[in-house]
C-alpha cells in the first residue's frame, strides 16, 4: 500500500520560513492533483494549497502571497514553501494525492508546524 511521507515541519519564529515536502513510499501512476491541508487544534482540516497535473495552483486567501506550492513530476513530490509565517499558521499539515485517474486519494501522516511569537 502506498504511503505519503512528509517532512520539513518544525518550530519557527514569526516571520520565518519552512519548506514542507511530500513523496510517496512506493510507485504510483496516473497522478492527478496534489494538495496541502492543515488542521489546527479544535478546528476542521481544510485545504491550504492545491496544484493540478498541469501545474495550475490555487490557495486559500489567508496564505496567498506567502505560501507557494510546487511539484516535481519526475519524483512525484509536492512542496509547500511557507514564508512570513504567522502564529495562525500553527497546525498539523497534511499532503494529499489524487491518483490512478482519480480512483485513489492518499493522505500523508501529517507534520507539525508551530509558529511562535
């Protein structure tokens, strides 16, 4: 069973930067979209950034201009560059892949991002 492995989370001060990565543990095919979600304590998980197979990106308003999602198709890897981090960005971040022509949706295990003031 394919798993998504995330890395890059951690503790950073307000205004700092982090780069998250997410890659599959095995072989996948028919990769469609990739996305990053986050879930803060006591809140629902929601999408932060999304990228389609042709590279079209979209972002939730609160991160526009600060976060950048990108993908490496050769490595089936998605990245989230997070700049000018704020305390409200503190959450567990999850990646999600939709693949096999949309038949599969796989989640990463989550990586904690904590922004301290």
